């Protein structure tokens, strides 16, 4: 796992990083798979215009062919080359929020292989906020199809080590740029509808998207239309650890009940400092209490890393306090609820 970096204030990455990026670009141009860092989560990248390379992504992840991929681009010019048309909302989002953690769904061009879009008439594209990612795309000279670099439905990776644990030998090269800044996947906005719709909540809120487009944006999970899925991450079960995860209405009571059953429990909670929680933890060596960050951005940044860490502890059950239901928390509530689902609808 070669390390790449671009220290703040330097006009260009160090030569060692450039050499690694050139090696990664060569792998991509040769049809291989490279796990890449972004500001959201680590992605499993291949040449988006090479159907065989994209098929290798699906094989490596065990991902169903009905789940489309996001295409990562170096800039809006590259994005427009993948679109049959460029709706005004997409243009405004790109101008105001790119590079950044927001994906636009637009009518696809004929150059985009069917496998990328699950055979649909739209393509999801974004320009990532991490400069190293954009530089890799530039040096490869290809747009990159890059879903999260993990097995399908599993917890998304926010470090290179998570990728190695989950995919290992299935990837030709894993690039390590340290932990991801946001820790959850991008906001996805369908720009083919009036008004635009948020198909997947993410780091950028609806109010942020509305400010960019200059009008109303609706929340809508209707990512499947006519049998075609427009956005990734639309399955009822997603982002799930191996250990069964619960989001009970009364977490303290549920944790106490699980402990009485003799189970080993991990609890991500906003109640870590409460006397009752402290007493429960002190009396039970089968309980791991993880304090939840009260800040939405901090919670999102740590969520998947916390689930990865707890999943390594040979626990019987994970309990997660659901955060508030107001706008800043919508994205993490979405991830937690999907992680808690037992089966797909």
C-alpha cells in the first residue's frame, strides 16, 4: 500500500507521490483496479469507459449488476463529455460545489458503457474534492468508475487498511492517503427532474444544494424508476458490519437486556457520560461503550471507522443510538438505518 501525500502549501506533490500516481494511472489504463482515496470514502476505481474493467469492479465487490456506479471526473468539462445533455441544476451544482462531495445524475452519453449505469438512461458523476484524486484522474486521462472499495453491502472503507481487510488480493493497487475527511458517501442529486431530487443524503445538506441551484430541491428516495436504479446505495440493506446491528427505541434498556442474555455488546452512544451507562459498563466486561460525537460532521467522520473497529472485537451485537432527525443528521441516520436492516426489500 504505497503512501501518497500532498502537503498543504506545496504547489505539487512530492516526486514519490507523483511516481505512485503514475503507476496507478498505468494500472487503470491497462484495465486494472486501483483503490483510491477521496474526501468521502475510499473507492475501487477502474476506467469508466472500459466495460471489461468496470465488470471487474462488480466481480471484486460481489456487487449486483442492478446497482449503478458513480463516475469520478477531473473537472466539469470531463463530466459534460459523459452526458447527453447538461441540465441547469447540474451546471449550477458543478459551478458552486465542485470539487466536492456531491454527485449529479444527468442524461448519459452513448460513450458510457451500459454496465456503469445498470442499463439506465442516466449517469451519476462527481468531481472529488481531494486534489490527489483529481490529479490521478488527470494523469490516467480517463474518468474513473469508483464505488466504495469494500464488499457489497459491507461497511464502507475510510482508510486504506479497511480496503486491505475487505478486498485484499482482489485489487491490483491500494493507495494510502490517510483517513477520509468526511467519512460517508457523497450526496446524490437527480438533476433530470423538476425540482431536482436528493436520491442519497450525504455531507452536503438539502439547504446547501438549494442555495447552489437557486431553488427548491426535494428529498426523495425514489432512486428506482421503471426497474432502473439511478443512485448507488439505494438498497434497504447497506453499509452493514458483520456483527448484527440494532437501533432500539430505548438503547439503555436493550443493552441491559442483551447483557443479561450473556451477549458481548458494543454500544455507540450519546449517553456515555450518564451515570447509568458508566455503572453498566463498570459492572460488565462484556460491554464496550463508544462515545458518539455530538457534532454531525464529527459523528459522520467516525461512524464507519467505529463500525470497522467494533466488528474486529468478536462481539455478538452492536447497538447504535439513532441521532436526531433534523437536517444535519439525515445522512448518518440513513447509513445507520440501512446498516441495521437484516435483508434487502
